C-alpha cells in the first residue's frame, strides 16, 4: 500500500481525494473476497439501500423485472388494492414508455426511481405492450403510499399452514406476525 501511495504522490496528475481513495480501498477489499454477497457501501449508498428495503414507498404497487439480455421490463406482480391493480395493470405487461418517454433501453432501477415512484397523489402513465392483446395500451395511475406485501399465507389440507415470504423488507416481520 505504501508503494502505491508513493507512486500516486509522485505521478498522479490530479488532486487526490483521500475520502474517495479510502472508500475505494474498502470496496476493493470486499470485492477481493470473491463473494457476490459481500460488498461495501458508502454512507450514501447505505442510506439509499435502507430506504429501498423499508418495504414502504410511494408509487404504483407493482413488482417489475428486467430481462438482462433484451432490457425488457415486465410486470411480475400487481399488489392487491394498489393503483396498478385499480388501473388494470397486469402481470406480463411489458413497459414501453413512462409518461411518454421511451424507457426500453434504460436501467430498471433508474426507471423505477426517476419515473415510476413519485409524490403521493401525482399521476403516472405507463405505455405497456400487453401480449394477450398483441397491442400497446396506456394505463394512468395515481401514486399512493404502498406497503409491499412480502408475506402470503393459506391453510392446506390436514391443518398444514403454508407461508410464502416473497422478499425480505423491514415490514416482513410484522406482516408475518
């Protein structure tokens, strides 16, 4: 490490930001473990992660997945009594546009964060391709606060209880109870 720091001091053209270097060392150390589940988060990234895992957000109430090869974003699940359900969004619908903007080549995280989620009471229009109709349709929804349903349950034969946890969020424990 000292050899590298000496080289940076001698030859690096730009001004070194010690905090950025330190963050990079931590990230590199965790990456070097070779474990895809071990990683380092900056304070800002950690705060964003905590917000993302609260299980509560303001949006439309749908789970979206993205095909990594085609970039197609598909509705996987529509939460009961959500704006998406009330507006008629269906699992299998493929998102083409959000408020008229083509999002077919965008990253799902950015689309959700910048276009689908928003302030409560505001509207968003998704243009989706609905395979069952082989056609595009516009669906307008009014965003509201959503608690992600992460636990489903039912009774099976012979008094067997079945509990499905679809994802782990901060609300999962209370929903399980």
